[in-house]
C-alpha cells in the first residue's frame, strides 16, 4: 500500500511550527508495511486542499490529512473533503456529546463554532478524540482511504494509537511490515562510506541501504520488508556483517545512540567516572555529557580552564610547560587531563585544548586540537585538526572527545 500525508496549516508553510506529525506518521505507517509515497504541505485554503486531495487520490491507497479540524473559520479540511466528493457534513452524536460535555463541565455552553468539531463527512467512520475535542474520520472513495486527524500532536498521536492503528493492522492482510536498523558511523565522510559500499548499494534489493548524512557523522538505514520478524532480523544481520567487513572500524552505535550516550555507557559499564578540563570548548563537552539523562553516575564534574593561570591553579599545569610548549600543546593536554582526574578523584580525566579561531594562537592555525585522556591504564593525547568556523570547531571538538573516550572504554 502507498500513502501520502497531507499536512494542512498556513503556519507550517510560514515555518512557524515544524511538521512533527509527518515524522511521527511516517514511522508508524512504515511499521505497518505502508510505503510513504509523498509528503505534502498546504495552507488553510479550501481549493488548494481540494487540489491536494485530488492529486493524492490518483497515486495512493491511503491519504492522511492532518490539521484543519478545529472550530475556527480557517479550519476547512473536512469541508474540502466533503466538497471534493459532493458529500454532506453531519454531526456525530457521540462526538457532539463529548464537545458539549466539555463546556458544560466548565459552566459554559458550546458555541456553534465549537460544535463544528463534531462534524464529519457523511458515510465516514468517526474517530473519537480521547485528548481534545475535534473528531477525526475515515472515508473511502473508490479505492482510496482518507484518514482525517487533528493537528495538535498529542491529539493526533492519541487518535492514531487508539483508533487508526487497529484499522491498519486489519487492512494489512499480507501481514508484511518494514523493519529498519540504523547504523551510526563517525570518522568517515558520506562519500568515503558510499565508496566502500558501492556494490552493496548499487545491487541492493531487500533489505535496502540508505546513507544519511548528519552533523559531523553518517548513518546507514537498513530496511527490510518481511512477514516474520526473526527472518527480517536475520536479513539485517547478514547485511550488517557485510558492511562491517568494510567499514566496521567507524561504527559506534545504532538507532538512537549518540557519541555522547555511547561514551557514557562504556564508562558506566566499566564502573568509571570521568571529569573534564576544557579550554577550547569552554564547557561544550560538559554540557553535552550532562544533557544525557542519568549522566550524574558517570560525570564527576569539570573545569573550564580558559586562561593559563586557571590551568596552573586548578589543574596543576606546570608553568614551565606553558612557557616551553604552550597552552595549545600535547604536553599541556596531558597535564590538564591528569590534573582534573586528581581534582575529582575520578578514574578518567579528559582535557581539550586548541584553537577555535578565527585567529592563530601560539603559531597554531584554527582547528588545531589536543585531547588528553588520563585513565587507570594510561595517559595519552590525541592530536586532531578540524575544519570549519569557530562554532563548528568547538562542536566537533566535543564530539572528537567522546570518540576518544570510546577508544579508552574499549568500544572502537
């Protein structure tokens, strides 16, 4: 089955809100084996919504419209469907009772505008709203099913779970479903990754391979269509093994994993705590670590040692090191890492010193980075040279630090 999702709302066209409903519905439909043919966004205009309905019906078995079911004059999605197929709008008793009870409980009387939220296209099946007021509906015209859902995400998701999902499960007589697995890579670019996997991508079938370029990293989405979950998992495992033979050294995680979360997981698994000493990143690494829920059992604390005197006083960096090697140096990174580890009595200390730009510092160009890691096993320094503007360099430096923590934790 093919499906198109039509998001209705001028606020979407103007960029005032993001279309998170489209993302949610795509994931849910994919789970039920439905192919997403197209996403369309249209403003609160009756004729344009009708045109979108007309176009979508030519190519899809399912058309989902979101938004435009509220009480105001510009909520015209139900009107567009009714006019397109010359149907009447009628109140549904249960939905109307729900709207009126809502206002009666507040000592008010539902207005005609509010009562509009109980209207549905004649001949449709009404979808009850368990969170808000506007009812949804399912209507079949010839070979196309139209599903109208409210725009507010909480209402849409609640209606989908309770009302739409059972309908999709019943309609999927083949019991086919799509199963996806996302592989996360760091330290290799999209073009380099594709070059290593060229023949696998060119000759892909079922499963499919889709490279996805992200911020500073690359993902591969593997998707298989099947009727048996164990068989589907086996197909994905076989493909993943083939991929890992060629670029497994860059693989760090799956699906919702991030470099930060994986670094914390690895340290947690070893019973280690980490403390950070940051110069070039100015606290970016510490903020990234503490953005992850549950980081407090791993992250001991941090020092932002932006000036040389702070490096000396709080991290015990030797004056001779700063005078001879400089603040942007392997020696300074090594002493910063060891110093913060001692200060917080943690098993691991990590430091970042370098040049974010735009100007050179101590003869080093922007992008120069030294990451020091002091652990129970060894103290070592990783030298990197990053590209980009000041903000990009600082962001990437924090990610590089997490990648280095994975190496120390035994992951990569």
